[in-house]
C-alpha cells in the first residue's frame, strides 16, 4: 500500500539523497530496535508525564536557592503575561507527596522532572549546597515507593543568574560549570536510584528565544553571529555533561538529551516528498540534533551562515557527539514540506489552520509519526522517548467541578495513534511523557495557558484531573491497544 514504506524501501529512498549522513561510529554500532508486535505498542513501554522545575516548584527562596535567569526575567515588567512569576507556581516543592499519589492513581509508570541548578549551586559554580538536593532525593524516594520510574532533566532553562552576569551561554566557562553541576547531581541522584538522565531540554528553544529574539530569559537579541557561537557553546555544555554524568554516576545509568526538532511532514506520500522531509529533518535541525548525532555541522548550514558560522575544532565536535543511550524528542506540531529544486520547500501555514489555545500550536498530530520515524531513519538511535507532547486548552470548570477538555482528548488520541504508526514503522520509541502533569507556569505566557491533564486552581492549589487524565489513564491501562 502506498505510504507504508518498509525499512528497506525507506533506506533506498534516502540512499538516493545527496546528503545522507554518515552515521557516527557509536550510533552505527548500536543494535537495531527489536521488532514490535502487530499491536504497535511494545510490552514494557513506559507511560509518563513531564514537568520542569521553574514551571511547577515555587519555593524560590527556600533552602538557600540562588536566583535563576527566569526569576530575573519574570520579575522584569512587561516580559511575562500578566506579570506572572514562578514564585509559587504549583507549589510542587511542598506538595510533591500528594502529587505523586495523583500520579499513582492515574497509573503513571514514569515521571520526568528537572533539577533547578541554582538550588544546588546558588551562584552556578564552586561548592555545592549540601541540602540542595534534599528535595529531589525525597521526590525520587517517593516515586520509587510508588513504583514510578524517575527521569531527570538536568537543565530545563533555569540558568543561575550569577552565570548570566558573567556572559551566560556566551561565556565558554558556562559549559564547564554545567558539566560540573551535572556530574555532581547525576552522581548523587544515581546513588539514590535514578537511572535516566537528560543533559538539557530544547536547546533550540532556549538559544533562539533567550538570545535570538529575547522573548525568553535572559531576553537578549544578540544577532546571528553571536547566536551561532553561543549555540555551539551550549552544544559543548551538552557533550561535556554527557561525559561528566558517565564519569560520576553509578553504573547502568542512561544518558540522553531532550530536543524539539522541527518535525517535517511530507505533504504527499510521493517518494520525492518523503525524501524532502528527511532532508528537511536534517537541515532544519542542523545546529542542534543533527550536530549532536552526527558530530558535524552540515555544509548547507555553514554555507548559509557564511561569515557568521561558528568557530569550532574537530575535538569539540567529538565532544558534542559523545555517544548517547537515548534521544528524547518533544513534539507538539508539524512543519509540512514538499520536494523542490535544491531539496525541499517548507510550506507556509494557512491562516485558518486549526490550532489549540496557543496560536503556535497547530493541531497536526503527524509530527508524532514522521518525527520519530525520520530521526530513526537518519540516525538510528537505540532508544527514543517522546519526552513531551501535549496542548494548551481554554479549560474551565463546570458547576459540577469537572474539566471536560475534549479538545485535549482529541489531540492526545490522535498524537498517540500517530506515535503507534511510527513504532510500527520501526521507530524505537520506548516511552511517552505527556506535557504536562499539571497546569503550570508557561514561560512568557505565564499562567494564561494551561497544558496540564490535571487542572490547578492557582487560588488554593487544588488539583482536579481533567477528562484528558481519565482518557490517558484508560489508555495506559490497555497499553494503547485501542489507539
Ligand atoms: C516546550 O517547549 C517546553 O519544553 C516546555 O517547558 C513548555 O511548557 C512546553 O513546551 C509547552 O510550550 O509564542 O509564537 O513565540 C515547546 C517549544 C518554543 C513552543 C517556543 C512555544 C513560543 C512560540 N516552544 N514557542 S510563540
């Protein structure tokens, strides 16, 4: 049938492309994923939910925590919707025990959280604060006691302000400080039983929005040349951290990163368009996932930047492409492409394209099929996790105290169906984390956008599982059999 390419057919298609990457040695040696049953979702698949420190914790002055760039940014008038800050957020710092019970009742098997760097190193470097990891150790114990596997992101954007004062990601020292911090935390938490670590969340987002257009902390717009160079420094931070985590942690830990690659979807199933999508996956992500998984910048990327291209050494590219155990992919939306002279063409988004409560978040679940599938075909990771997927909705509570978020149910059901299709087609997706467990601080949108499957009343911190939480629980119970 048209559109259902076998792995071999697909490889042949890509083989005709001029710029198919030489896969890095380490990845090439990984075993291909085991075949999956006809049901698509393999046994042992992990169903989870994700959060991030600044978005849920609150308690920003407790335990000697230092300031992060998001404290500074959110307290700067005009930067965040309604002047919202993460000062209290979901008060997860104090309510995590109840929230773990909520996770358990939902049937979650895994929970992705992030560690706030300034809780551990208040000014970013030097001597760690002894009690800085207490909260995370208690959280991990609580998760384990309830049969939930912790997945720990070590950097989800809350850079210590003191490091920003020294240039932030424009200062190569920041990459070294990050690796020191990550090595230390992974050492401690791996001895507390954490087996899964991610070095960073979404390099693309925090580089481009933090330093490119300034809509995220630290709110700078440094221009193309400096942006390319600081992105390279971030990649170095990732690579050095992979090495530091391996050097300091207990044996058996798995190291990866979470990235939100542009997810190109072929406009048609003609071979040329499928090939165009593969080319686009590689080129549109050239400064991020491609560089990390191949250990080189594409020629097209370097040519496009001309004199603004980053300076780098072969040694640095080896560090950046340090072998990974898992690739975490955050997919929310798709980019439609078709074949065009020179490779591919990114199609514009029509003004009436359906979207969720966030205008950027178009309803285009195909990213969950083509995203993992193209990553698998291009770079053959042994393990992929969907580390984020979800949507905002204008959730309100009925007079009976229910939140009937049918739009989110529709979004999740369709995304999960597309993910199942990716697995059928050979993508090594081993787990899925809905974004998010709780409504939370949605960065520059503050609390105006709700992404949780659990509703949070910010007035009294009450949690109410939405209809989508019920849908998700039933889906977990059947391991996606009905997708
Ligand atoms: C993820 O970013 C983040 O990892 C997570 O923390 C976040 O809460 C979640 O998604 C939901 O947004 O308003 O037009 O300027 C997803 C990538 C990049 C999507 C920035 C929103 C802003 C678009 N995000 N983008 S716009």
